[in-house]
């Protein structure tokens, strides 16, 4: 409800989705698309693959290469998990 109020008050017509590349991120992306474009897809009824494929077809979506944007950032900066683990 809060997001809808903010979007309406600021007259936002489109939002570029950069949610994580996982099931929850795909759900959020699809919910935003439904809000802006009147899509009636029941997100909860879709399988993971159906949801992912549907989101990949959207033009306002930029998905991370990995599970989330933090992983992409770490890889682009040359930071690997072995450094974090102290190895």
C-alpha cells in the first residue's frame, strides 16, 4: 500500500526494476509490471521457471548475472568469497 501511495503521489508512470535474480525478485518485478501495465497474471500460481521466463521478457527489467546485485558487484571488483572467508 505504501509503495502504491508513493507512486501515485509522485505520478510515476514506469519504474526500471533491478530486483535480485531470484524467485522473490521475479515476484516483485512482476508485481510492479502488473501495477503499471494492468497485467492480471497470478504471480503465486506460476512455477519458478514460468516466473523467470515471464520476467525476462519484460523491457523494463535488468537482471543481475548472479543471484543478486551484491554478487555481481563483488565479482566486478575482483572480490571473491575466499577473501571474505579469510582463505
